C-alpha cells in the first residue's frame, strides 16, 4: 500500500509481492488484484510526474513588488 504513494517504487514492489504470492494462500486473488491496481495507479502517477517535469514544465513568472 505504501508503494502506491511513492510512484516510482510502486511500479517495482508489487511485482515482488506477486512473485512471492502462492496459490495456496487464502487471499491469493485479492492480493493479485490489489497488486495490479497499485501497479496501474503507480504507472499513471509516474506518468504525471514525468510529464510535468520533462515534457510540459509549468511557467513561473516573477514580478517585482513595489
């Protein structure tokens, strides 16, 4: 869950969770579903950060106060 708040980390950590998840766990399908949702959310958040930083940076104007 914490990896969803740190987008770049959230794209890697759920793959480890999916890898360590076994079919004999009682919540196998729910863990798989939550991991996929976190990966998608993290990819979207990473896209927003990269897009704002590299491709469409905001313009800042500085005005002198008299």
